């Protein structure tokens, strides 16, 4: 099964990316995922279920430890891969 994760971390800082945002992006960018797209207002990545779920676990733990006060995420099954 393939999954897509979309996430944001807060609090936002429009002048400079906060540490929790940088950590979250690093976790996703270094995971074994496809179609990684990181940006200032949202991030997405796709991959196998085990890879996405492992990355989400690391993302939550590391972003919160780095000062995130909120992590919003959505995980979807990619159509045709049920």
C-alpha cells in the first residue's frame, strides 16, 4: 500500500524557518520516500506504508522535541493502492 502524508508544524515564523520546521523537513527529506515537496506552508511526501508511517513517527517525535506546539497532518491511501 502506498500513502501520501501532508503536514505543517507550528508556530509559524514568516521571517525565518523555526527549528521544528527545519527538523521536520530534514526527517521527511532523509526518509526513503518519493515525491517529497517541502515548502513554507505545507509539505508532502509519498511512499510505502511502512516508510511513511515510520517517517511520521520520527517527524512527530522530533518536531515536538524541537519546539513545535502543533503538528497538523493528513495521511491518505493513494488511489489504486488499497
